């Protein structure tokens, strides 16, 4: 489960910048890990819905779908 601290779409976008879309959730998390994302961001992203993401804006929507 994600850390109770909220993670912003901007913070997530920082760690998925440069990824080639479309990608699935696991690819997003792996890319963020490779870019040095902190554990709280990785945990938060692990709670994203299981689906394909087609753009940075789509990833931002995923942030909004994580239940706190």
C-alpha cells in the first residue's frame, strides 16, 4: 500500500520523463526506479491501476486514481 503522504502528478512526471509511451504500470515503475525515484514515489506508483498509459497526461490521471 502506498505511503499516506500524497505524491503529486508533477513529482511522478519527473521520474517518468523520457519514457517511450505506451507503457504498462510495471514499465512506469521500473523506469522511475532507474531514474532514482524515492521509495515513497515507487510505492505510490505501484498502486496505479493496471493498464497501459499512453502519455504523461495519462500518467497524471493515474495519480488521481490512487486511493489514499
